C-alpha cells in the first residue's frame, strides 16, 4: 500500500455540494457518484484518487458504481491507455471500501487480464482491501473531532492513537510534510514514544512509526523543547533499534 497523497477537498468537482450530502458524511459524496456515473474517464480517475485518499466514503452506491465501471473497463479486449489508467485508479478506490464482497472483482481482473501491469494492480488491490478492513474503523470514527480543529488533524490524531502503525506512519509523514505542529497532535505522538521506552521487542511497523515520530519532533521549529524526551529514549529505551533511532535524531 502506498500511502502518499494529501487529503484535501476535491477542487476538480463539477457539482455544487452541501455539507450534508445525502450519500454519507463526506460532503463530496453526491458529486463523486455523479462523476463516476457520467463523468469523463479523466474525471473518473481524479474521483477515484480522492475516494482512495482516506476520504471516509462508505456509501455502497459509490462502491457498486466503481464495481460496474471496473468490470466494464476490464471487459474491453484492448483497453486504450486512458482506459488502463482508469482501471488502475478505480481498483484501489474500490479496495478502500474494505468490503470482502468486492474481492471477486479483483480476482476476476487478475485472472483474465492480458496486461501484466493490470494483473499486478489487481493483486495489490486485494492486499489493500484487507488493510482497509483494519483502517476504516479509524477513518470513520469521530474521535478527536471538535470545533476549530481541521478534519485532517483530527484524522491524523486518530491514526496515531489507533496503534495501526502503517497509517500512523502516514499521519506523521503528512504532519511533517506540511509543518503541522498542533499541540494536541504532538501530545499523542509523545505518548506513543514514551509508551515504547520499556519495550524490549518492537515490531517493525511500530519501530518505523517511532523513528519517523522522532524525526518529526526534532524538525519542529522549536525542537529544543523535545530534546529531553528524545535524549531519554536514547539513554533508556530497552530496544536497541529504538535507542539508535533516538541517537540518530539527536545527531549523536
């Protein structure tokens, strides 16, 4: 799973939408469905990218339409370049449903397509489908939502607090990339770092998250306030790799 894209409003949307969309809690859900039904392939591709980006979409009408689009495109004997791009974009969007019943769609494409790239992407979509089963409860939750806090920040806080280490990594990467140093978010990051100090065994995904978290704190414009925490980890962590990551963050 490549977790790389910024969650942001779909500026390309062709429809005016309200904050209370009829198809779910994402305000762009109505527009997404219309784009998938009647939009150009280019617009469908952009829409799929937005749906895949932890959008919180959970309305079955959207995923059923994605399924129809995928099967129609996959049935083409010689899909052109744009059709192949649409296939590749639609598969992870459908996988973001986390719904097992769509597994057969990806298996059908993997088994029938003559294009190696499409087969590989169908196989990757099967992996993502399993991952989104874990991630969606975090994405769909309203935890940390409050007035004055951005949707992105609340989502990143849920990710860090979830102990789903792969999406926790994503949250740290996004916060670091966009220089987001919300104090409430940082407190959650600190808590996860402190909780790991006594652990002698740390799984790789968690260790990667912890290492990124150390780099994130030390990239803070006022990083000096976090050196004591990172130094404590460098001295007292029971895990050698975690200790080494802290020393690296301190440039020791």
